[in-house]
């Protein structure tokens, strides 16, 4: 301790006219003290005011410069020392030293700047202000191809410095991307893949940058996919694989890179991991299984990468993914169902999958999760069934396979995501399927649940889908029995509210269903329509210039049907509809104008 105090005093006195030798001894003493107790020594250095002295000693000509930079790097390992280093004015001279040729000076300067930037807003700002990042990126470029140990050590330090400089800072990350650091780092990874420390630094730097959208476009122009897959194949340790996964996941959100990863053979690596880890109960293996299967699903979100792996339904990848569905691992069941939902994004694929028995596999999977099942698996399997039900030719096949019954088992579910997918699947299935729509529409349990969900104000998606399914049951069945069931269950008021939705498509579906109710079962529904103030709502829709032409048209058709009921006709007469409708005779849309003339005549006759 006495030696340290002595050295600090000496440094302050001799700094102005010292010989290199006397300085050297003091600096060695400091380095020794830091090695023994970094924190305590750093506090003493700060109190002594020596940091300000260092600012004047950091010159390219001095033989002590590397040692001083090393001391700064050591003290800046402590969080409390980073701001004092900035305040002492150390950043500008350190950044200047980045221009010198001496490798030891460069190494220690890179360490010092990297440590000062670590989690320090002030440090990063000062380095940014002094233009340090630009010089370091230039060094990376010029050193990139050198594979001697000293150069690789320097490259590792510079990569680390840039990482600390830009970590979790979008502005500085964008700055590095604009300086063109990405192609350089990708090149580094390719050339130095044998050097574990440098490779690791590159991966962390990629992980840092890959979150930014602008970086993905730059990555897409490099051979990053190929390099990462090559590196991935060599890894045995879980932690190293995990590091690469952390870069792959954000990059794979980009469709161009998805395809590049598929072409580079990532899928085969992922399938191999799944095979190796599926039966293991080791924590690392379970984590790897999840990451690999999740990434697989992500790759299928790109249209081109998905189609390439589907290979007309003959692809080995598609077949392997199918085998995940009956597996005993919830993670694989989930990934398998999500993968099918992703493959089912165009009619051709959907038709092929339904013809090849995929529906039964999904129904068997749902069956395993009816009682206290896994919600994410239920949601994924229902998503897949919903997508498969979109092509017209699949609907009847899926209905006769018993999909509607399988889906109805989840009516009791209290989980909004499951409710939402269940409703969507049923709505897709009954589209233009009169018999199925009638059968479901007479199912009192289903209709009562729909009416209940129509009031799920906390879950707009569930509420919207319930309304749409109620309307669809009427529109596709055109059945009096279905209408009676819906009236008895209290569904009419929801259809009337749906006619005021902000979505034109939903307004329209509601108006068409209400017109069918008025045409087929007006007496039964009369009271409910009156209580729901349907006539007033129609008056508002027809008066509003913003209403779409089809809304105006269907509102007038509905008015004509409603005047068959005495109380509703009285309401129509009391609300001066003729005035609104006569204006619509000159509407720019011909169909609306014609319907306005017809409606006007009907109302005139009735009055």
C-alpha cells in the first residue's frame, strides 16, 4: 500500500518532466497493485487525481503509452470508474492512439475503450464524439485476412470494443451498420472460424446487430447463412449451439435469409437435433429441442422456403414434421401442428394434405388434449384445421371426417386463443355448406355459447368471431329452425349490434343474416328486433354518407322485409325514411339507386 501511495505521488510530480524509466517503475507498481486488488487500487487512483495526468501522458511517442492504456483498461473494469475516465478527458487521446502502428498500444487502447464503453452511456457518447468507431471498423477491414496470433488477438479486442460500444443502443448499432461493419464481420467469421474467442465475439456482435431491421437487409447480401450453418455443424457444446441459435432466430425473420438458411442445409441440422434430443430429459437437451423445432417453424413462415420444403408433399422434411404430431413430446406436437398450419398457406398444399390423411392426425392430436390439455397445442392444431378448411373442395371432406364434432369438444374451453381458433375453424367449415350450417345452427349448446361469447368485451377477437359465426349459421343454412334457435338463445340483439361494426365485411354479414331472419321468421324475431332498435340503426346507416354502397343496398332490402311486421312498419313510418331513400335514387352506384327506387315504391304503397 505504501509503495502504491508513493508511486501515485511520484506520478503526479514527475509527470511534467519525467524520464521514461522513473515513470515505468511507478506504472509497474500500479499494475501490480491492480492485479492484487483491482477495486481498492482503482479507488485510490481515482482519489489521487492521476487519471488527469494520464490524459497528458497518452502520446504515441512515449514508450509508456501501452502500460498507461493497460492501467486504464484495468480500472475501467469497475463500473464506478467509467465516468471518471470520461471526465478526466481520457477518451480523445485514447481514440488518437488508435491511429498508431504499435500492436501492443492498439491492443491495450482497444481494451481501455471497450471497458469504458461497457454499459456506460457517457463512455459511448465520448467515443462516438471522438470518432473512435470509424477507426476501429477500418482496422477490422485491414486486419480481417491476417491469421497470425497477434492479429487475431487484436481483432478479438476490436470486435469486443464495438460490441460494448453499441450494445442495446439502436442509434449506435445503425451507425455501425451504415459504416458497413456487417460484411466485414461475416468475412471475419469465415476466415477465423478455427479461433474460438474471435468466433464467439463475432457471434455476440451479430446477435447485437441482427435485431435491427436494416441489418437484416445487409446480412441478406452476405453469405452469413452458409457460414453460420457451417459453424453450427462443428459445434458439440450446448452453449456454443445456443449462441448460434441466438443469431439465427432474429436473422430467420427475414424471408430472403430464411431461403438462404434452407439452401445452406440448416433444416437437416435441426432435424438431427430433434432426433437426438426427443427422448432425453436432460435440461440442455429439452432446451435444444425447443429451440430447434421453433426455428424450424419460423423457417416455414417464408413462402419460398416453405414451398421448397413442402416439395409437392413428397419432401422428406415435410414427412419428418408429420411424424412429430403423434409424438409424446408436447413441444414436438406443438411444432408439428404449427408447421402444418404454415404449410397450409395455399390451396394446392391444403388439398394435397387433406387428401393424404393429415386431418385424422390432427384430430387424434386434439383428442389427446381435450381434458386439461395443453392450450398451445390445442391452439396450434385448431389453427392448422382452420387453414386446411379454406379451399372449397376440402370443406365437405373435413366435415365428413368429423372435424366439426372434434372441434366442438373444446366449446367448454375458457382460453380465448382456443375459443378464437375454434370459432374460425367452424366458420371456415360451414362456408356454403348448407347441411352442416343447419346441423350446427340447431345445436343449442353451441348457439348459447356463441351468444355468451358475443359479450366477451375483453376479447375483441372472440367477440367478433362469435358474431360472424352466428351470422354465418343463418346465411349458409337459410333455415327457419336455425333462426328459431338463435332467437330463443337471445342472439338477435348481437346481430343488430354487429350491423354497426367498424368493419364493412361484418356489417354486411349482419345485414344479410337479418334480411333472412325478416324473410323467413319475422313474427318470431319481431320483438327482439324492435328491442334492439334495428329500425333506428338502419335509418342511421342510410343517412350516413360514409356507409359503403353494399351497406346502403342491404339496409334497404332489410327495410322492405321489415314492413311485413306491423310494429316495425309503424316505426319505419314514424322515422321519415322516404326522405332519406329518395336522396339515394341519385346515388352514383347504379345498384343502390335502383334499390332506392324499389324501396321508395314499397314504402309509398305501405303508407
